[in-house]
C-alpha cells in the first residue's frame, strides 16, 4: 500500500475505507460460484466503485485518483501483484 501513499492518490481515511470495503466484498463474492479466473477483474471493478464511493464519503473532489486508488487496492486484494513477483529477477539469478 506504500505505492498508493507515495503516488498521493488518496488520504489515509480514503485508503482505509477502500481496503476494508474491497476486502470484505471480495471475500463475500468468493463464496459464490463465480470462477476464480474472474476474481482479479471483479476485485478491481469493486475497488474502482469503492474508491469513488470513498471520495464521496470523505467529501473529496478528486474522483480520478479515487478510481485509480480503488483499482490498485482491488489488484492488491486479489493478489494480482503477488503473481508478478515470480517474474522479477533476483540478485542471485543474474548471469
């Protein structure tokens, strides 16, 4: 989540609201019969909606930043970015 704060996409309150809501909603959707292959996309879509909602709740006016923050939180929540760690070159693997 440091990426979101470094990019200054939202306040701490917006970030906490978004993380909590996206996590809870994503876990609720996992209980349905939706295939797991769609979960990252669904999580990011929920993140965008919740990010926009958090901007409204905190009376902020930066909707684009809220949507991007929600997209990133949705990606982090679904573990999408953890999958990219396998593609990173480790220091010992360089030749």
